[in-house]
């Protein structure tokens, strides 16, 4: 089974205007989860299930305009659809079913920061497996991303770079945690299984 996880989050030091500031160091900056996405594939690569959960505000209620435009997340949506982080974490743990999830790069740090902010214990036995550090071994570089008009190596566009067609899910697009989780899960399956 292959499980991938992605989060959309608000850095505590996020730029408040229409333009994002520098990407935060998620190892040292609290980044509050506002959406959690996960995807589960069976041994043949068939998509078994997805998890798509909006997480309600804990410490950071304001969503800067640039972040709202990029992710589609608004304070109103978080308030209307969100559940408390501890409930969302329990859902992710149950969804993972004892397996170690894949993530693109910094999502474990983001998740650990939220676990600590809520005074919870870390619920996973093993560190998450990271996709980004493996890409060079498969010759997936920024050059391949630029061929498709992308200016950074990221999880949400990895499936496009690898030529993988994802079945559409209504209302889910790039910079959405579910979209990015599906992209990285199908992509790592494709790379590791050699399909």
C-alpha cells in the first residue's frame, strides 16, 4: 500500500498582503495546518481512498490574500467546514492504517508543529518518507519542471512532469492539499514501481 500526505498551511510569519514573502523554514517556523489531504493506493496503483479535511483555526485565523488566492482557502471556509486539528489528526492516523506515509518534503515538520501546539503526542511510529530527495535519482530535476512551464520542483505538478493522468475530483485543483497528495502518491508509486 502507498499512502501520501500533504497539507496547506499558514506560516506564523506570513506576508499579509497580495504577494507571498520568502518560503518559511518549516523546521523552525510554526505553520498552522488549514487543510489536510491524503491518498491511498493499493499494490497495483489503484486509488483506494482519499482524505480531504479542512482544519479550523487554532492560533492563526487570518488568511493573507495571496494564500487565499493560491489555495482557495478562506477564513469563512475554515470556520464553516473545519474541524479541530486533533480530530483531523485522528482521521489521518486512521487513514494511514499503521503505514508510514510519503510526503514531499516538509509536511512532517508542519504536522509536528501542530501536534506540539495542541499538546498532543506524535502518533506515527516512523518518520515520513520523503519524495523530493529521491527525485534526482530518477532524473527528475527543475529542468523537467521548466519544460512544462513550472518554476519550482513541487508535489502538485510532479504527476504532470512524469506524464501521469490523474482522474479529476470536482473542486480540487493545484495548491489544494488533496490534489498535491494525490499527485505525489501516484508519482512515487510510478517511480518506485518503475511503471
